């Protein structure tokens, strides 16, 4: 595994050539912007959120099964399941908001992330 190193001389030269703006590029020479980084991470964030949602829902169900009728434990388990379902709704709605905003603003990078 190769450790990433920062070449400060190259950064300083880029700053001098671009008037202070630093332009980072990937291995293909494409500009690496904050939007490009977010676009690259977004599908993974939705997958991680979905997996965490599933685990939390299973944990809430298991807590309900093992509560043995204790009212306080049943209430806590129901809250966990409710929070997991609310989290699912938030993830689902956020996905569609991202798609809607990408379509309205014509941002093809957002539309291509999930397509």
C-alpha cells in the first residue's frame, strides 16, 4: 500500500500560476472538486445508511423479542423500531430529493450517480 504524500513545492507552484487557487486533479487529469468528491461518496453513503438502518431495525426487533413482557423494555424496543422506520423514511425521501434537485437543476453528475 502506497502512502499519499503532499508535494508542497508543486502546490506552491500551482498557487503562483493560478493566482492563489489550487486545482487538484485525479489520476486522469480531471478536476477534483468538492462536488466531485460528494458525487463519488453519495452512493456509498446511502448504502451505509441502509445497512445501519437494517441493523438498527433487527436490533429493535431482537430487543422486543427478549423483553419478556417488561413494559419498560417493550417501550424501549418499540422506540428503536420506530426510530429505525423514521430513519428509513428520511433516507428514502433524501434520495428522491437529491434526484429531484439534480433533475431540476440539470446536474447530470447527480443523475448519473444512481442510474
